[in-house]
């Protein structure tokens, strides 16, 4: 888990390279703009709807504060 400190800070998890490559090849069919791919995500017992974001040739999953709290996820 890493933190992006931009004007609107977010926490993310980076999708591993092989899965990112597979997502990249499918992204033109499923994206709704800017390379964002809508997904249903799950960590532990917590499920939510979000979008994968493209970043540096890979995909990243944004982690809202509510998700991080529910699953006790911390930076790093």
C-alpha cells in the first residue's frame, strides 16, 4: 500500500506486472475513459465497486479510508 500525496491524496495497491499486462490488453474494450477499468474488488470480508487506474504502465487499485479501516490496512 502506498500513498499519493497529490492535491487529493489517495492510497493505492499496485497490481502485479502479469495481471497489469492482461488488464492493459483488455482495457480498450472495458474502459470508461482515461484508461479506468470498472471492477468489483474484495479485500478480506470487504467488497466494493471501484475502478482500476492506469499508472506507469501498470494498474493500481484505490483504497478508500473506509476500506482501509474495515480491513485494518496501513501504509506499506
